[in-house]
C-alpha cells in the first residue's frame, strides 16, 4: 500500500467527490475513480497481499467496510439524482389546465368571394338561380353562340387564351347563358358567377378576374325590368339608394346594349378630387342589354315567343368599391395582413 494514501484519506476524498456530484454521469465518473478496474479502492484491495500478515486482516476488513460504504452511498445518491431529474422533467412538461387558451384566429372569405356571395344572395331573393359552367370552354359557346362568329370584329375586343386543341379559357361568363338555356329552356332566371380570363395584365387589369352574368328569359320582358333589376341589386349591395345613368353601348350578344354607371359610392359626385371617380361623380359598373335574338335562338328557344335581358358585372370592381380597396393587385397578391387590418389605408406593396 502506498504510504501517502491511507484509508481515511480515500474515504474523505470519496465523500468530497460525492457531495459535489450533480448528475448520474458525474456519479458514474466517481464510481470509476474509486471502484473501477483501476480505481483507488480497487488498487488498495489488490495491494493487500503485500502487507505484513499482522495488519493484513484488519486492513482488509477496513477496506471492505469502505467499499460497502462507497457502493451504498453511490446507490443512494444515484436514487436522489434520478428522483430530482424526474421531478424536474415532470415540472417542465406539466400542463396547467387552468391557463387561458391562446384562442384561434378564424378564417374569412376573400372580399371577392364575399362580394360574389352577397350579390348571388340578392339575386336569389329576386328569384334567380345560381348556375355555373366550365372555365375551359369551346369556341362555340364562348363566341359562336353569342353572336360572335370567327370573322366578327368583336373578337378583337377580347384577347383570348387559346389551347392547342382549339379550346380556350372563357373570356366571359356568358357561355353559361347558352348552356343554361339549352339545359333548362325558358322561362329562365340565372346568375353565373366565376373566373374569366383575358390577355390583359397591367395596373388596372388582371389576366384572371371575376365576373357575374345575369340572364332573364321570359315572354314580353320589358326594358324597364332590366333597369329595375339592376337598381334593386346595386342598391341592396351598397346599402343605399344610388343614382343611375344608362349609356348606349355595343355588345354583339345584346341589342340594344348599354352600360350602367352609378353615382360614385365614395363622394356621390361632391368631390372634384375624388380618388375613386376622379371627379366625374360616376362609376362604370356593368354592361347589359336585351338579349340578341340570335343568342336566344342558339339556346334552342324561339325568339319570337321569348325575349329577355342579360347583364355582366365585374366582381373585383364591386369588391373594391364596396370595401374601399384602392389597388386591383391587392386582391391577388395574397397579402392577408392587408385585409386583416381592415382594408383601406394600406399602401400597395
Ligand atoms: Zn367620387
């Protein structure tokens, strides 16, 4: 046995190490240091045979006692450390069921979709049904049936996206008029909301936009019904009684045709610097007219027996006017924070 190490020194050293142990890993290092293959205590036990016989037995007993003490202490301290770690883990993972919840942000309809629902609701109240049709359309339904044959100059009014097979992205919701007449016959009252596509892309035009078509076919439909329906719809949508102005216009599928202006919903014509109407006091909102007999005929309905009117409005423009959205692009760039912040006032980004 080395002379500079005695049993009480080893015991003190062990107790000191044990007192500072904070983790199972540190505890294991202590175990190796004292009772491992090359541990201090193990070395001492191995050197017993070199001791004089008269002290060998008593030293052996002392060393065995120390080994028992070390093993028991390691086991006891290990249990304490494990208990503490378990408690800490339970504490960090505990769930306080009394805490208030974080809440959940509810979703909302896109302003254009909301506008679409609102106008469709109003029209359903006037006895119209909601119809739909394909966005990839045949030339026949998009143009031919609507009194726009291939040679017709009106085709230049609408730059069209064509597919190689001759089909196209519908340029208006009007093909649904034909499909509905063919499917349901007359009398008929429908609105058809949906996406339409044209080769336009600048600050005031998007290659995809939303339109709503309306069609009424019945016997002896007077012009005044169209005017009454439009004013009823727009008054209900904007929540106030507006002034209207009908201007003569041209569409191949209606005769006579006209465009509808409403008084500026922002300034009612009282602000020469109005950002919405640019001081004119009027806003163009819809195109319409009495359905051309050729279109009625294309719907397999007799134009001598039935007539009607049709209109088309831009839903994006309606949404912008109602909700004060200053830039068309905001409707399509997916910036949810703009709409969550209450629309107007935000700059385009
Ligand atoms: Zn104005």
